[in-house]
């Protein structure tokens, strides 16, 4: 009885003008409507209506790109929440870490999640690159997407690195000091680039503000734009490329 | 209509020597010639449901990690008090380890730039597109050149006493030459025999990067001296 009434309710809801204006296709119980799920939504930019069945297998991609993307989404969600509690100034930045730990509800959980997701993203992105290389998935027509991927890996490293300074503890300060001292060694431009990055000659308040802006605005926007190109091109280039296969006569099928 | 004259099939890639070519169908440039019947499935629900599940698994795993392990937080930043050792985040510790052996401009600038350039050119370098198993067309000259290049790398990094690179180079070099003639060996050697030269190089790079990062993370203490991780815990 109860089940029947909820069915009626759901049918009424799905038939309503407001619902139909948002979701244009009916229930995805026929292949026609399943294709409409892709056609009539943003999905078409990412996925074709049908995919090769073997691309769903674990050993095809090990889902490493997906893991990296999932990390990016978790990082955006937790990062926005962390921004509510954070001031990029000295010494308030460090006090905010303590606030997160002792005052904010689940503040420590939020910070932990952000940190572990960042580490996992660096790791999974690197593994993703190795997977693509050993599956030779950089071959034509995917050459440029490989290059976009390399830039994305660098963007990931820079995001993680700029975020490393934000807690403003000893670990952050000296970690960034060590790294930016390396940049100083570059011939001609090294000193200038370091000055531009830090807003001074040492890691200071200015550096904290610059790293904050890079970490929360510049690099995430760059990452999202490149990520859109990267994922869109995967579809344009014929879907994910798995391990090279040996055909019957021993020659490789691309 | 006269009977078709018997066909004289000659296989040749040289149009001057065999001008009466009728058709040239190369399997690697005409994918239509070797189409395969592939099974397709609907993206929704097959792929999209899997993606949602993957996302959930990642979120759950991260949440469990976030409950069990706290992110590190040390005392407030103090420019006057340098910790010993001062370490970069783990993914840069390979570079920092290199700094121990090479002048800063080499370890901090030249090598990272070379790595990025090498990664970017991968799909445009011909060898990456055409290379077959390394020892399949094994010629003595090629093997000698390869041995010389490997030895050259070992001597170069040995001159800087950079053992974290020398040891993996020797190990990968041994594996590479052990793969020679491996087609007739056991399962492992047969797998090794299928590895192409670009793959050997990437394998070498990965092993070197991993060894450097692990040493930098776990085996470096005050003054960048070698320590055992169970004596002093990992830092950075």
C-alpha cells in the first residue's frame, strides 16, 4: 500500500512540468532513454552514448585517471570549506590551524581529508602517467592529450606545493624555503622568479598571501580548464586506450 | 572475355624495383582493414554507475584515512630556527636527495627541466611510436651501443658518487641484457623479452625516482646524513 502510493508520487513528480524542464528524458529503462541520458545532459561532452565493453575492465585503465579526478573533486569540496576558516596572514594562519583542531566541528577531519586527498592525487596522477605510457596510449591521435596530461601533473604538484605553505608551521615554512631556494639556482631568471613568487627575498607574509591566491584561485582555475580539455579529448580520440593487443597474426592492433 | 592471367604476387616496399604494384595495404595505416567486432554497451548505466561507485570508494577510503591519521602540524613558523634536516614535501624529496650529490643548478634546475622536456616529447619521438621488443631485431652493433650507453650512465653518476642512481642503473641494465634471447626462457624472461627500449628507459626513470624519493623521505637525518628509519622516524 505504502509502496504503491510512493510509486504514484514518483510518477506524478516525474510527470510534472518543472521536473520535465530539468530532466528531459523519461526513466532510463529503455536503450532510447539511456542514450538520452547522455545526449541531453552535459555527459555528452565527456562520454559517448555507447562505450566499448572492454574499457570497463579494471586492467584497461586501473581507473587511475578516475581516482585522480575523484581526489580533485574531494579537494575542491574540502578546500572551499577550509577557506571559510582560514586567514592568509601571519600569525592568524597558524592560529586557524589550531582553531580547526580544537574549535571547529570536524575541523581536523576536514583538514586531514584535504591533506590525504592531496597526497593521493599526486600519487595517482603519477601512476596514471605510467599506466598511459606502458599501455602506449600516447600514440596518435592522443599525442597532444599526453602533453596536456604532463601539464596537469605539473599543475597538481604546484597545487600541492602551494598548499603546503598555508598552515604556516615549521614544516610548511622550511619545506617551501628549501624548494624556493632551488628555484634561485636557475640561471638568469632564477632570482627574479623567486622574488616574484615570494613577494620578497625570504618566505614571509607576502609569500603566504601569494601562495594562498595561487592555491585557491589561479591554479585551481588552470587545473579545471586543462582537466576539461583533457577529459573531453579522451572522448574525441576514441575513448580510453587500454593495453596494446596482439591480434591473431601477431601484429599489434591499435 | 579472356581468362584472368595468373597473378604473380611479389611483396615489396620498393616501387622502382616492382613497379606493377596493384594495391598497398599496410595494416598499421588502414585500421579499416582489420576491424574487429567489438562489443559496445550503453554508457548509462554501465560506465556512469561504475564512475559513481569509484568516487564513493575514493571518498570512503579518504574519510577512513582522515579519521585514523591526523595531518601533521608543528610549531608556528620561525625563520630563526632551522629544523635539521629541513625537508620539502615527499614528492620533491627525490630532487632534494639529488641536491646532495650535484651542484644546485644541476639538481634543482637542469634535471627537472630535462625530465619535463623528456616527458613532453614522448609522443612525438619516433622511437616511441615504432619500437618493437628490444632484442627482437638484435644486432651486435646495437647491443654494443646500448651497453656503452648504460656503462656511460653508470660512470657519469658514479663520478658524482650518486649511488641511488648507480645501483638502479646497474640493476635495470642487468635486467635489460638478461632479457636478450629471453623468448625461449621461462615466463618471466619471456615477459622481459617483450619490453621495448622506451619502456626500459621509463622503467629506469621510475625506479631511480622511487629510490631517490624513498631515501630522501626515510633515510635522511640531521645534516642530510644517512639514518635508518627505525632509529629516527620519517620526516617531511
